[in-house]
């Protein structure tokens, strides 16, 4: 089927009388003669259907002719041929000899064919086609195989395969052998583009175009695509075969342009480019007597020649017409020039068409779509422009009248070339009705509007420039006078931007009919120009004021640290913005690795005035890293600090601070223990910091010294067995670093270590509490048995038959202790010894004690419960103790609400109990047997669900996972 659609015909619908002129007449030609419709041809909506096509009878050149009320156009010619594919020649192909690294092109040489064909290559007879990549490319224009850089793996036989896409017939060429030459290896060279697209290519609108580009080179070149006009490639573009093919589907005018293929490797690059364009004529509707000029351009080799058709027939040029190189000029067009025009560009390879309609319009003036404005409001003293733009073909001449008097140009009134009436310096007398009169050869028409003169709007109370302080609120007034019927609207602008009151928390319009602006909680950012603009339908006026906001100073700038000593630093800086209030003073702050945040430091001068931009920081610690910053203050407040300085370190010096809280005492017999508070790192003043510890017996004159080369040391112990217990020593601790020795602390008196207690506690006795607990008592030792304060006792406990060295030890400060976690029915030995700062004294004689029998191992069984509103009745079986267990003396019931509730305990010597509990809650209950040996095994938690309006009972067996529950409805 041959299609005659999209040939450029238009449908005109005349809505007033519902006449639709969309009728088309289609005719077809073959080889220049019109076709008579018969059994072999059918016309389906303009398309030609060929029944039982045959190469002998139906081959040829076809063309569609379409006609409607606007004219006739012809389609491009379509050549009908019948697809076929012959076989390749069976002649053997020559061997191709190539060096490794060199490029090679294998020619396909397809056999005679007609219809679209597809090219592929087979390597060494394999069943699959050769895959294309950045190194290998098959051109669908020539069928040739291109290998950019030959490798050893490329040696073998190559066969070209051609398939007819219409008949699906396939033909195979004879193999082309490729062998490697061994005489040399090809060196690197720059890309050479072997496959490229035409320099100029005409593309039909809506069609798909494919551009091929492939380069030979060593190393293998990379391929990229771009447009030379800098615009990005359209998103619909497809790039495949490792960038060797660029496809543009659904070609549109905006896709036209110069496309560039860039091949590049490490040795250089090569570029190929070509221009794609689409040519269309545009429909035009022009007034009679206007001048028409159409241009039609095409490219091709050889250069195309042009012909013009009107309504499907060759255009007969009149004297007034001219055509040259695709251009058609028709001056002073008339109604007979209307119709369908076609430009035909052709050369020996074919022809292309472009179509358009020329519609010549002739009509009298008509104001229906663009009348004169009915009512125009203008302020007195202003200017008005009244437009008069009737639709007329040809163009109408324009005149104006006021009432019955036609107007002429004057000093205040001007009728401009396009018919517009302009009146300046309006007075009240200019008010009234104005009529525009339009004339052309086909008739006359007019349109009238009324001019109303209003008094101009004036701002009577404008905003005034004002100063304000951060945090204050001010009102900028804006009141107007004028014609109240105009309904003035107020707008405020801040620094040229319209204030959006819905998004600004600081701005509010107040004042009712006035447009006063309130600025609340003013900040520095609110400094600037404020404009009140008043709009009416006739005019617009504005008034401006400046708001100066005074605030704390901005941050000082350019802080520099100059000369540095062990305790001082020279600082200099530049002033920051003063925010409309002069700086009064500057203060310096410092930060060290040891400080908590920024701290104020002392300076010279003590108070730095606002006109001074340097100061000396004093009383710094030696050998400490410091950062500094400067803060400015004015009458409004304290400003933001400057950027901190670079970190600097003060110079080292001899330490000036002695250790504090020197004390001592304690330790083992024969020891003198001395303690002190270490000097903080920020006060060590230099490297190699340490301590000098000096001591002497009280009443002597010679100091004994030792040096501790550790800045973290806080304790020194002198050991000598000849030192009597509790001897008094004078002690002092000094400091030093690599710069010298610093001061020492005050002299304090420290006692040497005391002796251990010499006697054991007396009258040790025990009491068995249960199978796992024993209580131990003893008498404290007398003060004479110890030369210093007793600080506690150690209680030793071990099983009979074991050594005292294996005993468990409990330390207490009282004269009683409870030992727990013991075994039942077991004999233990108990001993006690006193302890002071020197150590533990001798142990008391061991005392024997036997724990009670273990509690019953069986839990209460067969537990039954009954719940009635607020009471739970429980009963269980009596627990019988085994022979080696303590006898049961009673029972303990534990209950709580849910898992996290507080547990309550009730004891009884019976095997039943009633619990008074609130209704409406779940309860968890456990039951244990009581004995002299302690609590027996638990029954495990029994859950009794809440029953606010039910009676229920249950039975719990001691066997695991057996709970029986019955419920009864009241």
C-alpha cells in the first residue's frame, strides 16, 4: 500500500453556517500517467492499495495528487521496485597480510540486490556473528569490516553475510584470510577517520537518521559526538556500536545543525563533521497588496535545481513575479494568487518537496476583535494613549473625532503612524467620548471609548528617614489624598524587593485606610531604603525613606599576634563595622587547651579605647598554646568576636608554682609516705618538668632529697626498716624544669608508718541462721594493742578439712558479720583479725560452727485457688521434708500485680489462705515452704487472671506445664 497522508492539506470550518470544507480528492499517477482504478488498484482514504503485485506490471514511479478547495499539491515520487538478493561470486578472495598493531579494512562487495539489506561478518565459520566493539566496526552503508588495531587473535578467515530484510534471503561471501606479517610490529599513530557521514545531509521531518563514524589508530581511538553550536545532544538520541553509530529518531527542525564526530587517542585526534537540515515552507495568511517572499533551500551532489508548483501544476510566472535559486518573490499579491505552492528540489539522485498554503485576505475594517477601550481613567496632568487597531485588508487609514469634531495634531495631541492617539498634559476639559474611524477600499468602520479625568494621587504624609536601635520597633507612615473612588492600594519595598507580609515576621501593615509600615524587633539586616508605593487605576506615586539601625559593633578584622615572651603577647587588629555607633572599648579573650571556653585576659592598657587597635596581653602562663580574639563594645552592646588568631606558644620559664596539699602517713612498717597535688600542665612552664622531694627527722638540720622526673608524680615512699613507727618528719616538695628549679612548698610534719595490730580480737562466737548463713560476733581489740587507729576487721571462713590459706575473707568495719552462700549441714572454721593502715594483725583462734540442714527441695503441690470478686482462696498439699532436710515450720505466700508489680509476702503455718486483693487486676502468686534451713523451693509463678464480674477457680499441679482453669458466670 502506498500512503498519501501528511501532504499538507488544511480543513477550514466556517462555524456560523456549520459548513466544513475538508473534502479531499485523491488521484494517483504511475510513470506520469493517471491510474484507472480496477481490480488491481483500490483507493483507501487516499492510500493506493495494489492487489497481487507483480514485478512486471506494477513496478514504476508513483505520485499522489491531492486536491481541496484551497488548491492542489503533489507528493514526492515513490519508486516501486521488487526486493531481491543474488549470490556472491564463488571466486576465492585474496589473502590480507597485516602487521600486528596496524589497521585493516576488509571489503564486503555485496552482490546485486534491491531492498533494505543488513551486513554482518562471520569469523572462522563460527555460528555466531562477529561482535562489534571499540576495535571492530561493520558499516551498514558499505558492508565493510573495519579493525582499528590488529591483534594476534584476529588471524583467521572472515566471511561477509548479507541478509535482505524484506525477503529474508541470505548470501555468504567467500572467506577472506587474514595473516600476520612477522617482519615488524606497527608503532603508535594518531586516529584516521575511515567511516564518516556526508558533509551535508537533508533529512525529512519525522524520519530517522543514522550517522556512522569509525576511526583506525594505535592505540584504539575513542569516539565521541557533539553539536558544534554548543547545544547538548537531544535526549532521544541513541549512540551504539561503542559510539560508532549515532541515531536521531523522529527528526525535527530543532534537531538540525552541524554534528561532529571526534576520534581521539594518546597520539592525537581527528574530527569529522556534517550538517543535517530539514526544509519546510510555512503557511502564510497575507493581506491583499502585500509582498510575498518564500525561500526554499536544499543540498546535494550534484547541486539541485528548483521548480515551483501551484495547485500541482508548474507555476506560470507573471511579469511581477521572480524566482532565483529556490527563492520565489510575488509583490502586490491579489486574490488570484491564493492556493497551494510546492518547491521541488531535484538532481539525478531524486527529488524532495516542501509545501505551503498562501491565503490572500481582503476585508473591510473590523473592530470586533480589537475595539477601542470603552473607558479610560487618567489623572489630571498625565498622558493617555488610545490605540486603534482594526483588522483590515488592506491596511485602513485612521482618523479620530471627539463628539462630532475630527481631531488634528496639536502641541498636546498627536495621531501617530499606526493610528494611535496620544494626548499629553491632560486637563479636565479633555474628558469625553473619542471615536476612531477606519477606512479602506472595502468599507468604513468606527469604535468609541470614553476618557475620564481624575485628580492625581498625592502622598500627604510620607515616610521619614529615622535611626533605630536593634530590638526596637518603629512605624514608617504613608498617607495619601486624592479621589477615594479609585481605591488606592499600598505596597512597600525594602531595598528594591517587594515585602511579602505573609512571610515576614518583622513587618506589618497598620493604619486602616493608610499604608503605615511597622517594623518590629529591628535587626541590623533591616537597615536600608524603604519605599511606599501607592497604586490606583490611573496613577502610581511613591515616597522613600532610609532606616539606619544602630547595633553592637561587627567583628574586628585582621587579628595578628606579634612579639611573644614567656608571659606576654603583642596583638594588633583592624576595626570592623561599627553599625552606626562608635566603638568605645576593645577587650581581649584567650583560649588554651586547658581552659573552659574563652576567658578574658589582662592587657596593657587595662582598658583598650575604641581608637586603639593594638594591646599587650600580660600574665600569660609560660610554655602554653594560646589562641586570641578581640571583642568590640559600643553604647548599644557587645559585638561579635573576631576570628581567632593562629595558635601560638609562649616561651618557657622557671616554674613559679609550688605543689599544694603536701601530706603523708600510712604505708607499711618502716615506710615514710609523702603525697602532694601534681602541678597542672599549664603551670609547668617548660619541658622536662619534675619534683624535688626533701625530708628530715623532726629536730634535725640535714635534708634528704630525691628527684622524681615525672610531671604526673603525686606520691613518694621512703623505705628504711630502722625508721621507728609513727616517727615525725619535716617534709617539703619543690619543682623544676629545663629552665631551672622553682619554689618549694611549705614544710609540713608527716608521720612514718605505724605497726600492725599485735593482738587478735577476743571472745569470737557464732550463731547459725540457716543452711547458708552464719552470724559472727567478737570483742574489739584494745587501743594498747595497736599504736594507731583500727580501720576494720577481716573475717576468715573455711570448710573443715581445708587450709586457712584457702579461706574466703569478708572485710567489715563493725564487730559483727553475716557470712552467706554456705553449704547446708557443713562444719566451718571461723577466725577474725584486726586491720590498721600498716596491715592486718594476728588471727583469733578458729571457732567451729555447723550450718543447718538444707530447706525442703520439693515445692508445694496440687495448689488450688478460687477467685470471688476481691478474695483469692488458696490451698495446697503439705510439703514433707526428706531425711537430710530441715523440717517444715510453715509457708510463705508471695503475690503481686503482673510481672512488674510490688511483691507482698504473707506467712502461715497452715496449708490454706485467703488473700484480700482489689478486683479487676491480674495476680501472680508463688508459695514456698519455710524451715530452719531457710526458704524451700518455689511453686513457680501462678497467674490468676482478672475477673471483675466472674467467679473462677483453678488447679495447679507441681508437674510442669499443667494448669487447669474453670470459670463460672454469675
